C-alpha cells in the first residue's frame, strides 16, 4: 500500500497505519533528527513528538508533496520547537550518551567526526546538508520541506560545503 493511503488510514484513526508509517520512515527521519539535535536521546524524543504530531495532523495532508516530504516537514517543525533557544552542543563537549557504545547512525557516518563537523554548521545549513546528503533528497524536495526557494537551498549547500571542507581537513 502506498504512503498516501497509509496516511489516510492514520487520518481515520488507524493506529496500525501509524505503525506502518513509522516502520517505513523512522530510519531516515531519525538520521535527520539526530544530525539536527546532536544526540541520540533528543533525536528519539523528537521522533516520538513527530509521530504524535502526525497522528494529530494527518487530516491536514493535502497531497501537494510526497508523504515523505510532508513527514520531513513535520519532523523539522518538531525539531525546531524542541531545539529553539537551546545552543547546539559544542564540538569540544562530548554528547551525553546512555552508554559509550556508538549506535548504528554514529557508525555509519564515521563515529562522530562528521557529526562534530555538522554541529559546527548553523542550523539552517545543517538541515540542508542532512536532507541533501544523508536523506538523499533533491533540491526541490528540500525547498518544499524547508519552505525556501531552491536557490536558497543551493546557496546554503555551497556555504555548508565550504565550512565542512575546512573543518574536516
């Protein structure tokens, strides 16, 4: 069943459908949120907030974008609500972790080096980088999720690449 039908079932109050959406999209959404938040626990909490927001607002989906794009938009708003006013963790301070073992997301991106570099980016650039390179979304989809023109997406990517290049050298 396609995502739009599953989301329509969520809008009708079908909790199993919400579970299906979670199974299909939790990985990419968590990766996006982890890189925005900077730590695993906060990302998990924002993902749960996102699912609750999807449950409550599924009736507002109008089909103007893909369900995936809509979900990233909901996740982004939840992340901004949670992170507003909180400074990003500094690269010098280790993130709080429940244990010292890296999770699959940390292992996939080089055990923290890339995450440390991402944290140094302003949030606006960080979310564009994560959506483009780690969530594999195109400029048009990123533009829809963030509510900015495609030219701004390109500009933010350009500046972020320059910063990352300097940090990762």
